[in-house]
C-alpha cells in the first residue's frame, strides 16, 4: 500500500479500481483511491511495487510478503541483514557483537490486564516496564487467545 498523498507527490500513475480492502482487524474498510505500479531502483537493481493507493496510512509505503516475493527479498534476523535480489546485503538495526554469541538468553514475562487492543502497522503500544531492564532490551507482544476478553466469532 502507498499513502495517496505520497503517490500524488511523486507522480504515480493511479488506476481506478472497484476493489474493497479491510484493515488488519478484518472489519474496518480502507479508503482506497486506486492502484499503482512503480519501478524502484536500488544499486542498479529494479524492484517492482504493485500497491493499493489509500488515503489513511500511518506510513508512506507498506510493502509486505508479496513485494518481498516478487523482488526476491529475504530477511535474516540472526545476522540483522536484508538480502535484495539474492546479492545486495543490507545491514539493519544495531550489531552489538557483545551479545551476538551468547548461548543463554534472558527472558522476562510481563503480564497486564486483558484488553481488546489492535496495534496497526506504524502504531505502537505503550507498556510500563521495570526500571532494571537493560537499555536496548527487545520486547515482544504476544496475543493470548485464552484471554476472557477475546471473543472469536
């Protein structure tokens, strides 16, 4: 997906469509303007982006698995690398070598009151964590299906 304001700013050709799309909650309709197809370039490689043009998007471009598949993009989380077209390796995040080879990993479990919360792409969840957590601690949010506040239809 690409934000409509950005698509207009960079002169994307926008084709009208009658397609409907839902947000991640499976209920809320996206405000679709049309669709576009762009050729992007990185280090001499051409990448293709086929995207819906939407009015309300928290980020300028949201490209997921179809974009990655079409352009042979892979993510190697253990090495903090993104591989583009099988050969262009791009590092991301911090490469703190002092933690790279630890066999033991520390895990802290934090629990909070059950709530019905949806975290949208580009959104965030604010959580209080203990002050003794080291800087740059990575946290993961895990949905709990056994929560009494969750209703599955």
